[in-house]
């Protein structure tokens, strides 16, 4: 992915936002068989990401960072699932989602040169 970040200030508390686009290799392992009947396809997909957070600088070269990342791989549309009825007349919605979002939260120590 090619990403960019914008920092709102240069002080001891530095909020930021960012985003990116590219390709993602999506690989699902150890599916919960109580929820998923069959395997989930592994695929390379076009993906986008959004991020935001804040860095608390403890000194000139070291800080603490808290960040949230939203990862958005595009699934594409499955037209067969839209027009075919499943489950006694109800359409299967899980097969027609164009995006499968994933949210990640992380924190850690950062260093700058």
C-alpha cells in the first residue's frame, strides 16, 4: 500500500490522520466453524486504508503513539448472490458486501531521528 500521513501540529502533542491505497493479500485461517460453514476465499484485492491518532512526545526523539487503522479491502459484487434467493426466500447478504472493513487499534513507543 502507498500511504500518506498529515500531522496537524509540531508541538509535544501531535495529532495525525492518513490514508492509503494499494493491493492487499487477504488470507483467512482458522475460521470459526460455528459461524462459517465453508472456507473463506483467499484473494488479492484492491484495498484502501484510513488512520488517525496522536503522538505524545516525551522528548525530542522519543514519544508514545496511539493509533486507529481502518482497513477496507474491496470484495467486488457477486451478482449471483443478489439475484438468487437463499434461506427460504431471503437473499444472502454476506455475499454482496462490496467492502469488508477491519478496525485495528494500537499503541507503542516511537522514535524520530
